[in-house]
């Protein structure tokens, strides 16, 4: 699989709702950088998998829809629209992920997303 295909498969894995399915796409030393108003990153597949339980529990029926993709060697940039249910509220968040693939796995994910829009959609904020 190409880096582009791996990155897109990784995003599609979120729709499974299964932390193990998503975590299977990342390297042991995975770096998850969450850049945004509410973002908190982590390092390591085990810690990422642990956090996925809460993330996928909060964002049910999650879908990442790629809107634009730039692929250059082992790096893939994906502008996306994420939709999900959060406490029975439909939400839609736009963002951009910078993904690095190493040895067939996602080694770095830097995710820039709109935290203010999320807060507004769940009734917190302006």
C-alpha cells in the first residue's frame, strides 16, 4: 500500500468504533500531536489506544471525510470533515491532518482542528 492508501485506511478505521482497529495503524512509538483549542497529544501506541477508548466513546458514529489530499513520499496531508454524535448531538468539525508513514504504519499525526466550532455545537461557548 502507498502512504496515501495507509493514511486513508487509518482515517476510515475510526468509523469502526474499535480502539484496537485504529491503534493497529500506528507505530509503537507513535506521536499524536493535537493542535487546537482543546487538543492534548500523546506518545506511544499503548497510550494512544488507551485514549481512543474515551474518544470513540464520546464521538459515536464517527466518520472522517477527506476533502483534499496532498501526498508526497511518506507524508500525507488530509483536509477533512469529521462528523459524529456527541451525547446525541450531531457535530461536524473541519480540520487538517499531517500524517507521516514509516515502515507501513502511521508514525506521526499532527491534527489541526476547530475546537471553537465543536464547543459551539455542543452548547458551550459563543
